[in-house]
């Protein structure tokens, strides 16, 4: 037996979510690479006041973490894998990040301009 009163809100929700999915595909993308337990580039400039997609590529064989207190982000990237991290829109400024598993070397900063 069909329940139209349940199906209608679900369809409305799915339709409402589609524009958000399309917007995510239109975000500016920037790549950070982890190699030898270091972020490359160590300084990455992104546009201020714009949501962006960071693609974090880990070329090391061991896991690392993208962590930033200022960005309120903490995400593990497995060795030989990549992750997406969405940030912003950010006010102009400097936003440090680090790899929690190799804090002495895996350091970087996003510069929003």
C-alpha cells in the first residue's frame, strides 16, 4: 500500500538537495599533496569569501590527518589515498593546518585573499 503523505515530503527533500549537489560541483578546487610527511605546497592561496574544495592527496604509504583548529576540520587520509575537505567562505587571513600524525613536518597554511 502506498503512502503519498510520506512520499511527497521525501520527494520535496530530494528536490531541495539537488541544487546543493550541483553547487558543490561548481566549487573552485585546490590540491594539497602529502609527500615525505610534508604538505606541498606549504602555503596555499585561495579566494576569500568563497567556499572551496581542497583535494588532499597522500602520496605517503602511511595515514595522515588534515587538521585545523581555525578551520574546525579534522579528517584522516589513508596512505596512497585522497580526501575532499570543504572550507569557507573564509574572511581574508591566514588559516594554519597540520598533520596530526607528523606535527613536526606536516605543517601548512591556507591564505584567503
